């Protein structure tokens, strides 16, 4: 069965909105930190997104893999860059990184397909 990463990303967004209502100060602080951390600096934003995704893969966090893969696509990460980063994860963390790296690659393909205009659109 193929996972629907686009739907999973919507679920993550919905859960984040509910958390923002329940704990607004915490979520504001997290958002401010995210804006500081993920902006361009000595490392560009797409490289930082690849790092975040690598951590998600190695930590075996499905939500992190979905979320950061979607952001990597939005920030222009190529499939080749993603595959190379997954290779580093596999080297560092073995089989579990291979399993979650495969999840990231499948998510990348879905997000890329979802972002590509279809003929007749």
C-alpha cells in the first residue's frame, strides 16, 4: 500500500494549528526559532532542510520525514541531492536509515508530482 504523504502533510499542518490554539506561546516561540534557524546564512536554506531531513531519517521520525521532505521540495532540493543525502544517512545509521530514506524518497516523488502542473491545468 502506498502512503499518501500529501495527506500526511495536511494532517501535520492540522495538528500544528490545534497545538497553536492550545499552546500559542510555545508554538510562537517554535515558529520564531524555525524562522531564525532555517533562513539563509553560511548554509543556504535548502542545505539546512536536507540536514533536518537527515536527522528525521536517522531518528526514524515519520512526521519529520514527511514535513521536511515537503519543505525540501519547496526549497528546490533535487531528487539527486536527496538520494545522495540518504546515502550518507545509510552509511551513518544502517538499515533503519535505509527504510526511512526510502520513505523520504517516496514522499519526495509524491510532493514533486503534486507540485507539477498537469496538462490542461
